[in-house]
């Protein structure tokens, strides 16, 4: 079964440290999304890419977050410096077009980030 | 602005019975897609079912069906013959054709299936 692979599954770090989360989208999918899930805010879109080009990163705190796709098989989300309020589950998803208008997202298992 | 509302924070259902999870949305866009995802306690997000706004028939996927009422802007998920493994969080989401082409999720409904 093709699946989205995220690493690491869990990350505990201290405030101020850099955190890098990685995602391998499903081969053939041309869109990649980063979502963050917290109890308070639910699932929030941080950024997404189409054909490796960033289309929307308006949901991302620009001063500390950055998202890139160095190639079609790797997407990264970096936080520098990390803060306790960044503690959340970060999901990567890649998209498969289901019709003219929409696409179905396949999610990775998420990275559980705890910033102390 | 698009909005997805799930008014039921939690639901209980007896095993083998059917359950309906509510979802309403607010969009003025003529074309959009509606999705349901399941999140079990393990944390992964699992796609369940999709309904396009122009689809004439309600979507079905096995025990899942989507009760799509366009005029009322509702897209309720119906799970028939509930199983213990259906206990999870369920999220409704919308994707619009214009503007931000990404899923916007509701707050979720936690379903517990009782034996």
C-alpha cells in the first residue's frame, strides 16, 4: 500500500531549538500539504505545494516556520526557534485528484512535537 | 469565507446500529468538495468518503454513506451497522474550487460504539 511517510513520529525538544520534520509524499501525487492539529484549534492548514511550488503558506508563522520541497520525494517543515506553543501533531498529506474540482488527501501518521 | 460546522462533540451508538454524524457548511462557491475523515486513537487520518457539489447522487463507500442536502448545505455521514472499531474522531472537511485549494476541517465528532 502506498502511503505518506513522516519522520520523526515523536520529537521532544527544548525551547529555542530547531526542529525539522520530513515527509515523503505518495509517488505520483503532485500536491503536498502541512497541517497542525491541537486540541484548541483543531486541524489548521500551514502550507501547501503543487508541483513543488509553494501555493499558500498564509497559515504559517513566517518568522519561525519554513516549508520547502527540495525534490518531488521530500517535503520539510522547519521551526526555528521552537516555542512551547508549537507543541502539536504535525501532519503531512499528499493529494490525488478525484474529479475536476477536488482532490483526496492521504495523510501521514503525523509528528507529535513537544517543546519544553 | 468557508466554514464547516460539526455540532456534535460526542456521540454514542450501540453496536450494529446506524448512526448519523452531522456536518453543515457555509460557502457561496458554486463548486466544492465535501470529505469525511476518521481519526482513531492511533492518530492517523483515514479518508472515508467524498461528495462533489455537482454529484447528483449521494456518495456511498461500503458502510459509509453521505446524506448530501445541497439546499440545506449539509453533508451528514451515515455509518450503518456500527462496529466497535468505528470508535474514533470523525472530521468533515470542505475544499472549494476557488481561492485556497486545500481542505478546511470541522472541529470533529467523537463517536463511541458500545457493545
